[in-house]
């Protein structure tokens, strides 16, 4: 669960009073002593460490390297070096979420880029699925291109 989801869930629960009340159920704490409630909460607190990244989830470096196989069809340069990828994260179900943009919001090749990204991240089993959030703020500009991308553009005859 993301930090945003947790914040939303917490707000919902605090407005209703308890998780059980928020779900429309009776309060499961009724008739229990403080010691009982503390003992019942201890395993739940231990489970809350699930927010730490799992050792078997791919690292950010591995995800970025895989995304280097995704090539902008118009420029022939990968989307990472072009600075089109703003964020990559993987949830506990191994679903990758990529926040990325395009050089133009009117790009007709989003399906091509999305298919390449899905193949790059799921084909080797790194991720089970892919969700792309097309982000338009902040807008992409040449300042987002990394040095490798600049070298590739120069080799193609662009001045950057």
C-alpha cells in the first residue's frame, strides 16, 4: 500500500472512529481488556514492517536498465537517457508503475512505447505487470536529457 493509500485509509478510519465502524461492523474491541488488545496488536505491529522493500523485488537500477530497452520511435534513443522516465516503483504484487512523459502530449506512438515498456519489464519475470502514468507536469524539456542521451543525439547530428 502506498503512502498516499495509507493516508487516505487513516483519514477514513479516524473520521469513523475505528476500522470496524468504518466498515459498518460492530467494534471487535468491545468487552476486551487493555492487555488483550495489546497482545492482539503485537503481531499486527510486526507485520507493519512490510513497508520495507523486499529483497526479491527488482532494484531501481535493474528497472532503469530494463527501461533502457524502450526506445523513442522518433529519435531512436531510449526513454531513460531522454529523461522521459520520472519514477519507477514496484508493489508487493510485482506490478511496476512507471511515471513517464513524452516529448509531446500529441505523440501518436504511446501504444508502441507502452508495449516496449511492458515487454522490457515483464518478459524476464522482473515484474508481473505494468501500469504507466502519463505525466505532463513537469513538462519534458531538453534539460531532462542525461549525458548519455546527449552523446547519442550529437551522434545523430543534433546540437544539444
